[in-house]
């Protein structure tokens, strides 16, 4: 399977702490995208990082990509209660079909 | 610029009926993708369409499922003779061109009784 796998499956942290989620995949990618999904809702696009990029930032989010290890990480700094959601990585192998992992369920404890 | 629109948001069908799910992409987006999400799982690709053309339908079940994206109007995902296993959330995404972010709609939650 080419499926991306997020790690950990679930993460609970105190408000204000940083949260780190990891994603691993098996074959070469064109790009990797991170999404957030609140319970029962649609997906919100967070960041796209291309295979020739190593790091991208957006507000409190930082995404890294290590193509030699076939892995990516999403860091959320200074977490807030509103960050509670499931986070998915999705890989594009160049065929426009995003392959999603099963997600990391993040809970921020106020 | 409105986001991706999907309707209905919730759809209940009895076994054997037909389900029609609609997706209006963001303005200026000509690439549409359909994904299915089963409970507690990630999304699974179904089909990729450009205006009037099916580009990749490798994720679509061979029978009962079809998709279209006509020149005018929304993209339609059609499921004929629904079965209980079709119960899922169906998401549509759009992008303006290849190798770009895919923006998702709110989804249609299909329940088959």
C-alpha cells in the first residue's frame, strides 16, 4: 500500500503546548498535503509541501519533509482548544489522486 | 469566492434506491475529485474529472457508481441500487489546475437503510 500513515493515532496535550504529528509513506511523491477535519465536518486544507521543499510555515503551523526518510511532520505551536481535530496527511504520487492516512486525533486540554 | 459546495449535506436512501450527490467546484476550478470516507477511516480516492472528461476512475466500484462533470452545472456522483455498505461520507474537492492544493467541500453523508 502507498498509504501515508500518521503517528501517533491519538495525542492529548495541554493548551499552550506544541503538538507534533508525523506522516510516513512508501513511494516517491510529487507533493504532500496536510488537512484538518473537525468531527463530522469537511476537510480544511492546511499546507502543501512539494518534493523539492524541506520546510514550510503558515502561522502557527510548520511542516517539514524528508524525502530520504519518506516522512513529514506537522508542528502546531502554542496550541489552542480550537485546534482539537483530526489531522490527515495526503500524498500525491503525481497522478492527482491523494492518498490519505487514517489520521491523528488531536485533543487540546484547556 | 465561495468554497466548494456540496448538496445535499445529508441523504437517506432505502436499499435499491438511487443516490445523486452534487458538487459545485470553486469558481475558476476545472478539476474535480470525489473521495469516500468510511467511519473512523481516512478518505479514499474515487474519481478525477475535468470538464466533460473522466481522467481517472480507478477508485470507483465497477458497478452501480458513475460520475460526470458536464460543461454546464455541477459534478454529479450517482449511485444506483444503493446497499448498506454504500453508507459513508462522500467528499468532493476541486483545484484550478494539476499539482495544486485540493480544496474540499463539506461532504454529503449518505445513509442507506
